[in-house]
C-alpha cells in the first residue's frame, strides 16, 4: 500500500513539473487552466506522498502534509475556472 501511494505521489509530481514547464507557453486563458491543473497536481502529490510517509513512520509531518494537500485542493477547486 505504501509503495502504491508513493508511486501515485511521484506521478502527480511529474505531471506538476510538466504542467509547470508548459505554463510558459500559450495564451492567457490556457495559462490559467494549466496553472489550476498544476495546483491540483501539487496537492495530489502532497496528499499521496504525505500518506505514504505517515504509513511508513507514523510521523505527524506526513499527516500534516496530507491535510495541507487537501486544503490546497479545496481552495484550488473553488477558485478554478473549470
């Protein structure tokens, strides 16, 4: 379970990097959408990597990382244009 959570977190991190690189090109409207998707990818990385850390060591920083990821996701979804 821990390896699956870590793998999904890494995939979210890679997608965030790709979206951040492509953020440099495009029109203004598509930039806003890409930025929103990058923020969702970053929050997913925080959630899954924090969950994997918490399951591994029962460290409170892993749980805090997941909570911050959920808060960031909620803020992004309420402010996003899609």
